[in-house]
DNA sequence: AAAAAAT
C-alpha cells in the first residue's frame, strides 16, 4: 500500500528507469485536459484519503446554495418584499420583531449550519483547521495605534457584548480569546470609528471586522429599508480582490452570523448570476463581493448601496492599487453609497504601502490606524531559501524539490506544495508537465473557469492533488491549511507579492518552507529579497548578496524611491518624509523604521514586513 | 509585463 503520492511518483520513476526509458516519462499514456481532472479515483497516486469530508463548506460548483432550503416558492412568483421591510436581518416582515428571536426562529427552519455538524446545537469545529489559530502564540505582539481618542483594547470576548447568538458562534469556532487584531479592532469598530488596520491574514482579521458589523446590524433593529422593485439594500459591504477570497470571507461570516438573523450573501463573477440574484432576493444584510460583479448588479439596479452603513475592504492595498482603484472609487464614490462619515469604513490588509495609505484616506473619516504584529513577530516560522536556477533548469529542479518533499510528510498526513508562477500560460504549461510526469498537480489562474478554479482549490485543500500551480490569484488572503512548502518557481517583481505568497505557509503557528528560484530575470528583486531574508534571520547566499549590491545604484524600476511599500506606520505620523520612528520603538531594525524613504530599500523594514503576512 | 475583476 502506498503511503503517499511521492512514493508512487518514485515508483513510477523507477519503473520508467527499469523499462529503459530515459528521462522522466508520463505515467499515463493519455492526456486528460485540466477540466476533466480531479475526478474521483482516476488516479492511483493519490495522497491518503482525506481524513474528513473537507470543511463545513460544501459549496459545490457555483457559489451558491449554502443558504439552505429555499423558502417559499421563489421561481416565478413575486419576490417576497417583506424581507426588505422592517426588521434587522432584512427579514421578518413583522417590523417589531425582536431581532434575536426572529432570527433564531427563522434560522432554525432554514439556515444551514455552517459548522457542518448536521444541525446539532454544539457543533464540532475543533478540527476546523481554517481557524485553528494558536492563540497562545499571539501574546506579546507589538501593537501600534494612532488617531484621536483610540478606544482601549479588550482582553476577552466577555468584555465586549456581541450578543448571545454571536457569543455562541464564537464558542462554536473555539475562539477562546480574541487575537491582538480583534482585541484592538473590535472596540474601535464598535465605537463607530473608521479604521485602517494592518494585520496578517489568518490572525482573525475576518472576524475582526465581521463581529462588529454583525453586532451593529443586530443592534439596529428597526432600520427601514426601501422596498419594492427588485432592488435589495444591504447594510454592509465587504469587498475583496479575488472570487475565492470572497467565498472564504462569506464562509467565515456565515459562521459568525449563524442564527443571528443577519443574512450574508456573496456575489462574484464567473458564476451564474441568477443564482446569486435569488440569494439576494431572499434578503441580504451583509454583502460580500468582488468589484466587477457588484458594479454590474448595481448598474442593473438589483443592488443599491444607498443603505450601506459598513464598508470593509479586505486586502485593501490590493484593492486600491492601479488595477483596482478606479473600480473601487466608482463603487465608493460614484454610485449611491453614503459618503464618508455617514458610513463606517474599515480597511484591512497585511501590507500597506504609504502611497496606498494616502489614497485610502479618501475613503476614511477621522480614522484610527492600527498595526498588529504577528506570531513570533517575524517569519521565524518560515524557512526561506533562494536558489539560483536557470530558466531551463527550473522544471527538473522543481521535480527534485517535490521528491524531497516526501521526507517532510508527517505520518501519512498530506503536506501541500504551492507553486507560484508568473503567467497563466506558464501555470497551464507547468501543470501539464507535472501531470504527465506523474505528479498529482492542478492549477488555479484567471483563465480557468470559475468552476475549475474552485474544483482545483478544493482538490488541493483536500490533499487529492497536493500540488497546486498558481498565479498571483492565490497569493493573497487564502487560508489553506497544511501548505508545507511554497515554491516561487517564478519570482514576482514586487517584494510585497513575495511576502504575501510565502505567507501561504507557516500559518497559524505551524512551520513552513519557502523556496525561490532566482536567476538573471529577477535582478530587480535581488536587493529587497536579500534584505528581507537577512532581516528574517534567513541564510542569504553570497551570490545573492553580490547581485544585491550590484543592482544597488542602478535604480531599477522595482526600486520605488518613494518610501516603504509596507506601511506598518501611519502615514499621517510622518509629516516630513524623513526617518520615521521605528515601529518597534528602536528595535533591531537597522534601516531605521518605516519612515525612511529616499534611499534604497528606503526604510522598508523586511523583518517587520514579513511579520505582517 | 502580468495578474485580477462583469458579460
């Protein structure tokens, strides 16, 4: 009995060798196109069977129906406008209903238990690895806040009254005490303040903005929303840069909102819009969305942002970078969303470049800036390696790594390898190559259909295909347990992207390995990469240091002379553009903290950056 | 230059 795919790859390799074939040969004679893969047991090299049915999230195919049984006759019959009337939770036509009771009763009959425990009251969520945060590891993390009248942090969930229903969900999630970002952000948000927060993903960031949103909606029971027509009026909007991340946020938010009467819906592109419309018609309080689909729905007048009271941008620096900013600006400023000050705006991200902070302040009103460090305050948990690999040698080198990966598997438990490439084409090509060489790989990128993307991600998470080839679509935010190894097959051009990519491993207190293939195509990254690794106490190869110093004064375009790309520091606090105070109050950062912009590496403090996912 | 995001 084989114990791992690596064994079978090794076996097939030896079979090939025995049969006199030179070089790696396909284990299978027939090519199966990507969209037909990941089907049940067509392969014999699979990892040990997934221990448990993966996650409570049983989303199948398109976004849909985690919402539970359809109520009433949907279909052609007229939409039930009652849910647009009174009552928080956007439901319960009986305007005066106590929110909690209303939500509770209705929840019982129609709300799927997002904890995946067949409706039992005290569900098992213990092995829910998504949230398996090692809370003890979050002690003594440096925290910085700035802004006027910052509410003090809390130490326990008990200190904040989120309501009994939410409290119960907190227990179901096995959250014993709030993480630092939650300790700080929740009181700020409950106090109604706008917030710009830097915190790594996986540290409870989603909960940090979801709890206050949900509690706020529950509190305001008698919000009257317009009704009539087919327009829905969500009270909260959560935007994220990828569809998968939106799904992930939605799944989390459903847990937090379970039986609170607060309805969470997700909309995103690539999936049939009709199903999403039906979900919306059944009522929506919190809308999670990717920008494109949201704009579409607003323009079709199926969604109005007029009643939005809470706006959250996840991966906010990404949302406001060149590719996204116009869309976000359109949504926030040119549609019917209430202006700054009449809504509460919260921006969360792991990295927060200074120039993005400035942009972001357009969307904020008298905001509080919050920066929270990470477990171990560094990437201690991630061993970073960089190897010089010529373009032509990358594949065979990867094969070596994948074979070596076998040794790192722990008692038959699948360990996952995430391989980042630069282009969609490159992803297809590498996936195909791995596949014909007997490696159980799949891929995710923006040219694959949404169904393929979701299937690939599921297949990877479950260990069925423990190798995932990905573009940057998977670089941010995705919480994938058991990623033991991140391979930067192609290095990104931006060090921030590198930081986000390697942050897919070493999560929640577990250790991880990150290997990068470096060659002459990556010269512009030499310096920032060398700096980052050094600050994280990683072994920097001498050759990389040489490249770094060589590029030093050539001022490549990767070298934005305008200050640190990571803003662990509130831009409002470094009025002059010179050596800002060290975030850690004179810690070990040789580069002088965040505020040093002009030179090279300008104040970008890798040790800190890496501490933020 | 590339990726992502509506159809």
